[in-house]
C-alpha cells in the first residue's frame, strides 16, 4: 500500500484527499481481519529490472577488500 497509493496520486488516478480516505478505509478493513488487495501486492505493472552485464560488475571480494584497504590508510 505504501507504493500503490503514491503511484495512484502521481499518475492522477486519485487525489491526495482521495488517497487519505482510501488509506483510512483500507486500514479499518485490515484491523477487522480483511485483506484488501492494495495491501497484498502491487496494483500496477512494474517493469523487470535489467542486470548489469557481468563484464561491468565488480566482484564482491574486490569491493570489500578495496574499501577496507582504503579505510586502513
């Protein structure tokens, strides 16, 4: 819900006032044991993240040892 409502406001689906009222209603339903869909999952399509090519990634041991080495100086 923390992502769904701001997304709705940002895209113009709801006004800030409507979002506050919707939030209050959803919290009341949740307190009664109901599980509103807005609290269970994203309500909009989210693009898949692309991974950085392996040739451009730093290995974890390098990053950690490099950082520790710099701090010890």
